[in-house]
C-alpha cells in the first residue's frame, strides 16, 4: 500500500489531543511574513526579493491563481499513489527542493539541514553551486538519498570540469544547469542595503574548496580571502555562453542534464536538439527579469513543444499543494519548490523544512483525491478552468 501523505493532517489532530500544535503554520503562505520578523533585513530581502518592482513575482502568482481546479465526483480514491518517474528515477511524489544558495544567511545548519530534511522525506534535494556548504559535506549527510547538483556555469572551464567531477564522485545524479543568471538581475531590496553575501565569502564554499579554483589564486583562500572573492566574482557568470557550448557539459557529465530557466518553446526545442534530458520552466522566482512572463503561463507552450522529447519540470511561484496540482495539469512532470522551504529552514531548521515538505504533499494528496484522482498520471489540462486576465 502506497504512503498517504494526507495522513499528516491526522497526525496533527492526534498530537493536538496531547496539547501539541504545529510549531509552524500549515498555511505555508504565512511563512514569509514570519521570516520577515525573524531574519535581518539583508537576508530576508535576499530571499524574498525580486527583480525590479516585483512584477514578475506577482505574475508568477497570478498565472497560477487564474487556474481553477474542476473536481470530479464518485471516483474511488481510497488508495492513492503519488509516485512518479522523473529522469529515470522513481520519486515518492512529484516534488523536489529547488536549488537555493547561501542558506547560511537564514540558518547556521544551512544546506545540510535542508538536505537531511529532503532525504528524510525521500524527495530530491537540488544543491546550489552557490551553497554555503561544500557538496561533499551535503552528500555525506544525505547517505544514499536522491540528490541533484545545480550548476552556475563558470567562465573557467577547469572549475566547471572540476565541479562536475566532484558532483559525480559524491553521488549527485542529475545536473541542473541554470541558464537565466549569466549576471545578476536588478534587485532593489539587495541594492538598497548594498547586500551581496558573496562579497563576504558566503555562498562560495564549493569554489573555495575546489582545487581548480585554488590553482587560479596566488595565495590560498585563507591567506588572502579578498583575492579569492574577487576571483570568484570574475568567473561566476558568463554571458557569452551559447547553445553549442552545451556539448562541453554533455562531454563531462554522463547522467541526465536539465536546463533551468526555459520559458520559450523554441528554447525548449533547442535543448532537445542539443541532447539535453529535461528543462525547468522557470523565471528564477521573479529574481532576474522584471516584467517577465509568469512561469505557469509559459508552461503549457513548452510542454506542448517538447513534452514527448524532454522531461518538463516547473518552478517559480509554487506555494501550496494545489499549485503542484495545477502545474502538473499545465504540463509539468514534477515541481521544484524554493522559498517556502527556505522560510521553514529560517524558522525551525531541519524540522521546519520537513514541515514544509509534509504540508505541501499532504495538501497535494488531498487535492488529488478530492478532485477525483488516485495518481498524478491522470492530471491533465481538462482538470482546470481558467479565468480571464
């Protein structure tokens, strides 16, 4: 019998009989406000902030909010199975934790806590290149659990080659290449405080621990950290990369490669032509281009263009279990969730991340069943009705 994620609500009610209520809200949309009060202005602005006036972040929510689920009745939904096949892997539910860098700015246990929480619930953890914790340490706390590595594609080919080799050696199975950040977007909340963690050597752990990166320094990192930061800033992004450059990644990575940041169907087709395995329909949670199309509005076109050639994943704006349902109905195979688990980490460490994962999947399981479905496989566009803009 498959696990019923919805049973989490009964666990909460039973604990309530003993006088215990959840430490964090079960309405995950409340987490941001709580984190605003817990964190300093710099860190919370870095996590919650968006490009420009926040128009793209609002568009992400509007794109999901204008979709409405149409439940079907009198279907046997007693036994449900949320497992999905994604990139040749069997996942317990169509969810992974998105790559979010510099997590030490919200909690001292940083990426290790988030990774342990993902492992405990069986969902993949996607580690950011810009993590506060070296990939080897994250791999160690995860044991044999499913983990993917997100690459910020550096100018230095040897550093990129080294990152890929290290990730494969430590059990990261899927490469997620973020293409929408060859340079930082215009982010007023960070700019108004001149807050960029990288300038203080935060989010650079994978680089500062890398032998190829160290080979480019005149002195070891600990002897001249300022020079190491400048070296990092000089190589972090590369706006000169083009589609033919993907051949380098395919040459040095023998597992699935997923391109993150795809919004146009033609770019998805180019990804398939380049031999990639998947795409993440994403606008970086609204952090890169102000005035950008909402990710969920772009999702159906990408899925229609390449759904039979690539695995289509989705992020940007996911906050609830019904958002997961909507994303699947619009063509995604699974979703990546970012900010909610970061707020959970900020508020309650490892336990906070687990709370977010369990809440999301309990709500998704209930939404699935109450809409007349037993598995994600039967969710399609006919499950939704859209409202006018």
